[in-house]
């Protein structure tokens, strides 16, 4: 078999693995949106079976043999230097994925998938009942699975580094701590300065906004921003998320709160940012492991950029506010666009991460990062998480949740076993503002484009500079190649301090 044939065979095996993963994704999406409560246990068994089959496909001995034949090893993952650069990048990513997967026994993978299905259902119930004790046994299992997974990968002494590496390669506990330290200090200081200033009026948002009308407005936003409903859809779930079920099938979910119209708006825009990244991946990457985001931090840079830098900007609401008023004429009667803009950029400590403002949001992430770090370093027990959560919230945000639903039960991630994911959100803020600075150089009239409702050039820039690479470039290399900079909190902090100094007259 010649080199070309070997690569084509490798792509075929990879494609079958991806198809299985997309099928798994359909079942998981359905579980979060439409699955009847009584179907949870059987769904967990279905997922366990399919996860096991997919894992066996990923670690097929043929994959190892083909990688070896093409010169790809753990020490030289890109393979033969005579290969095309795209092929070398493909081998590097596939080798990394294979090396991690082959260390996990298939029974472990199936058992973890089964436990995750039951855990997510338990989390929904516990959150509804505001009772952490209902979820605790499942959480303990998910922590154990995470520890064992990290140990299989060779991270017995520092399991959290192994979990972080799954979402953000090359960013371990120490590296993230080094970034989050000054980030937390500057944001806490800014939040204190803001607290000393008069609070913008947001009382008009505390009214009953019909959720079906909210949903209609969300669909209108998606259309105006350029979402193709022939390639995706929007549904409702307890915790907003996005999932890619095919190159032309990206689903997002959001949630609508009757007395928080802004929640549905910004959750929708956030998930739309994820969807755009997936929909705009380079078709040349095909149905391969390169057709993925560079990391979850890069993925979150897209969602956080669309949600906040664009979606919470003054030009955005200059353009869109008349439409919102047309949907809720009685609620917003006499409320100016400027008043609305200031209200949706209100900065003050709050309990719920997904509703947090731009200033306090990363503090929520630092809380979760430190809790996860302590869990996996052995200085915190699962049963003590509720109180530890309250202590950290008091330390960083000056408030203490009164209920489990406001605190330790608010996020879905731990029920899925996604330990190590949370830092990606704050890293996404940092990546996003470094990308934004570069975009402003290339599109100096970007604010005018937003005010005109012309989002196509923005999306094209993000596609041509970020999505086009898929997983070809590691996150730090992608950042450096585009901006010429290493990861830094300074552009994000400069943006936040400038914006909120203007808003609050600091």
C-alpha cells in the first residue's frame, strides 16, 4: 500500500469513528431536550454501548499500524517530513488522540458513559429540588471516573493537569494559575470601584416577558447574525449548550426566563458563536479529526466574543433595539436604547455564572478552577463542595448563595464529568480580546458594521483567520501566528476597564 492509500485508509477509519460520535451526540442532545424522564436509564445503556463501540473503533490496531507506517510516533507525531503539511498536521492530531484513547480500557469508557447519563439526569432532578444530596453520589462517581481517566493517561500525581489537557493542551494548573492570579486581582478591584458608583436602572427588566415572544426574538437575532436554519436549529434545555451532529447539522439550545429577558438573548448569542465556529470550519479538512476547534478556550473565544464584545456593545443595540421594542412595546415603553444598553451591561456580583456580567464572569471561573484544583489535589472532599463554593463566592464576589441551585448545582459540567472545562471560559475571554484587537486593525470600521447590522465581514474574518485552521494549529500557536503575541490578560483587562470606566464614570 502506497503512502496516499495509507492516508486514505486512515481517513476512512477516522471518519467511521466520527460518524459514531455524531450518533452518540444525537442521543445526548435528545436527552437534554426531549427525552421523557422515564427513558433516562435505558438511554444511559444505549450511550454506554455506543461509547464502547466508538472507543474500539478509535483504537483499532489498524490505526496504530497506519500511523507507524507513515512515520508517526509519540515522539514524532507529524510523521514523515516529506508529507504534505496538511497531512503532517492530520497525523499529529490523530496520534495525540490515539495515544490518549488507547490507554483507556473499553469497559472503563462504557462504564463512564453509563454513569454520565444517570448523573446528568440526577443533576437535573437535584437542581429542580434544590437538593445537593440527591446529586452527591453521582458526583462522587464522576470524580472517581475522572481520577481514573487521568491515571490511565499517566497523571497519577497531578490528575487535574491531565483533565485540563483534554480541553486546553499545554495549559496545566501552574500556567492557568499564573494567568488567573493577576486577572482575578484586577477584576476584583474594578468591581469594587464600580460598586461605589450609582447603579444604572435595570428595574424595567424585572417584568414578565412572555417566553414564546422571547423565542421569536432569539430566532430573529440568529437570522440577522447570519445563522442558516437549513444547517441547524435552536431548542430549549436546562443549561444552554451547542453540539455538532454533522458538518451541516449544528444544534444550539438556550433558555428563556420570564423575568430576565436578557438571559435568553445572550445565551442564544453565546451558543451561536460556538455554532458559527463549527459551521465555518474549513471544508478541506473533511470528515477528519482536524475538523474540530483548536481547543475549548479557542471555542469559547468565539462564543464570548459574539456574546459580549459584539452582543453587549452600544452599536449592536443601536441596530437591534427597535426590533426588541416591537416585540415588547408595553414592557419597554419610554425606555431609551441607552438606558437598555446600560442595564444589560450592569456590573455587580451575582450568583449565576451564565447570567454574570463581563467584569464578574471570570471571577466565577476562578472560583470553579480553584474548587476543581483542590478536589483533584485531595484537599477538598466532594461532600464539602457546597460550603467550599459559598466560601469562594464570598472571597471573590462578596456574596454567599442561599441555595444549592444558586451555588454548587448551577452548572451541568460536573454531572457530565467535564472537569477541567471551566477554565476555558476565562481563557476564551483572553483569546477573544487578542483576536478582537487584530480584527480591529484589519476592519477599522468594525463598530460601524455592527451598527449597520452588517455582520458578514466579521464572520468572514473569524472564518478566514481562525475557523479555517480547525485543529491544525495548537491554541498557543494559532494565537501567536495571528496576533504575534503570547497569551495575555492585558488586552481583555484594558477592554473591560475602558468600557466600564466609561459606563460608570470611573
